[in-house]
């Protein structure tokens, strides 16, 4: 009977951890320019825009004279544009500094932040610019799945 209780407890822990990692951060309702270390040397033209989620396509619009500057997104988005709604996915953008930037819904979750940065690393073609093949994400995912599988057994 004790082995059964331990397995149920391990299963309970597994589902709790899975739930915590799969629930998005609901407190962030604004867009944020993320400070991605992966994108430090990744170049993109000033007018580069790549939408990872097609639902975000009409959310970047030209600024009007009445629009105020947004200090949060100023460094990541070309100065002639603004975002008029909260993004569902990742927006990869070039700006006046000539680098690629990741913009998305504000979050405190490291896994979501890693996802935004990884999406732009791919979309801005940083693989070819830096000559580095990034496989850490796949390795971490494989190790996590193996650990969870081991706990269930």
C-alpha cells in the first residue's frame, strides 16, 4: 500500500509541475521589448518585421502626430511605428540600432521569455550570422521529459 501512495504522490507532483509550466502568465497585459542575450550581435534592417503569430499582423501601425512615444518599445521598434494592441505571439523587429529585437506580451516566466528570444533568433537568421548551432533548447526539453518519465515509473 505504501508504494501505491508514493506513486500517487509522484504523479501529483508531476501534474503540478506540468500545470505550472504550461499556464501562461496572465498578469502581463502589455507588450514588452525583451533583453535577449542571444540577439546581442544579431543584425536586422531598421524596417524588419516578422510576425510569429499570424493574429498579430495588423497590430503594428504607423504613428500619427498625436501618438506619444512609448519608452518601453522605443528601442525595439522603428520610430515611425507603434503597436496598437497586445501581441499574442512574438514580433521580431529591427530598429535604428540595426539589431534584431524580440517583442511580446510582458511576462515574468523564463520559459516564455526564452521562447520569444528563440523565435527571433530563428526569424532574424542569427544562426548564419553568428555561426553557432543552438541545440540547448532541444537538449533541455529531452532531459525534462526523461526526468518526468522517470518520476512516473
